[in-house]
């Protein structure tokens, strides 16, 4: 794959699906963001999310990963955050406005244009200015220059957190390695960590397909990305992959925030249904080993 943002634009509809599922949670600004996205979609005649891909029953998975990453980020005591492929997440707005974190989002230029517009409208309606410590930079996914543009906002005497919820599932193993190597280079300039839920495991994809009628195959068709081929067959394979790239790993299960989830109640999901979608999912907190 060429290092060209246009190669990733087919993934953008999946970001809208995630934004939709977050509306079933109490994650700050999630409902407002999706409402603004819908206005943009209708104004530009973008296609609606197909009903077979909306899958609100997946909401607990997306609520859990957001809340667990938030929890682990706060535990670092760092106030410098770089989020990769933030898409339509509200984390940057929430953390920069309420906690005064210095927050940078790296994303596709097309996404950034919409995100800036959405945030401007939301902050105007909430009667506060868009935070001056919330920054956006275009991301060429496999290019380290994007990281250099992002870290210019940070104080090198302080630690940083690099985080991402997803994207790696759409990349080949070689492309995953390139992104990880770029993150490693960025972390070498700081005392920091990489927090990611983007651990693409066969058992999670297989379970989603079984529960939701070939869901992963439909996503692969929509995005043009062979998600099954990009997966890790086992968690041990995932651990070996990152450890071989000079990262040490601290593992956290989505179940750590199970009691904080509100979407199961909103969607009338049983405990069994909820746990089936989150029990195998993990977040890795990674540091440079050497």
C-alpha cells in the first residue's frame, strides 16, 4: 500500500459506525458529535450507515475500550496526549477542556476538516471556546514526519502518552510494524507510553462474525481491507510481535471497566451478551524496553 491518505478514506464510514454506537453510552459529547455528523452527512449526501452494519449491540465493546483507555491514561499522570486515528472520538475535546491536557490528534485530513467543524459548533453551543490546547495534524499513517509535526506541541522535559483505539486492524503486519516503529521513535524523545486497544485477535473477530452474521466480512468488503489476514491468530502472537519491536507490555482486560458500562442497560443486553463482546478484548500499555 502506498503511503497516501486516500488509501485509508474507505475506512471513514466505520468511524461513523463507532460514533453511532457511542451514543448509547455516557461518554461526554458522544451524542452531540454523532448529531453533527448526521447533519454533515445529509448536507453532503453521504450514504447512511447500512442497517446490517450499525450493530448497536456492539456498543458495550466500544464504550469499554474508550473508558479503559481513559482510565489508564489518567493513571500515567501525563498531561501530554497524542491520539492516533482519533476519528470522531470526544476524548481530545473532553480532556483538553476539562483537564487542561495538551492534546494532539493525528488523523486523515478529510476527518480533521469535519472534526474541527463539529467541535467548533459544539463548543459554541456549550458557551465555551474551542480549547487552545487541542491541536490537529494530518497523518500519513506510515510516515514518521507526521509524528514530528505532532510532538512539536509538547514539552520534551515531560512525559507523553500515545494512544489509539483502532486502525491497526486494517494494516498488514509490515504496516503495523512500521507504525509501531514510528511510535517507538517518538517515545524515545520522551519518557512515555503507548496505550492501545488495537490488538486484532482471531477469537474476537470470529466471535463478532458468529454473533452478528459475518460482520467482519462485511466490514472488510466496505473498507477494501482484508481484516482476517491482518489479524493475530493468538494473543501470544500479538505479544511476541510488539515485544520483538522493543516494547514491554502491561495487559489490561476490558472487563476492568465492566461495572462502569451504561450501554448494556440502555440496550437491554444481558450479562452474557455483554461479556461475549468484551471478555476477550484487551488494552496494552507499552513502554520502550531499551
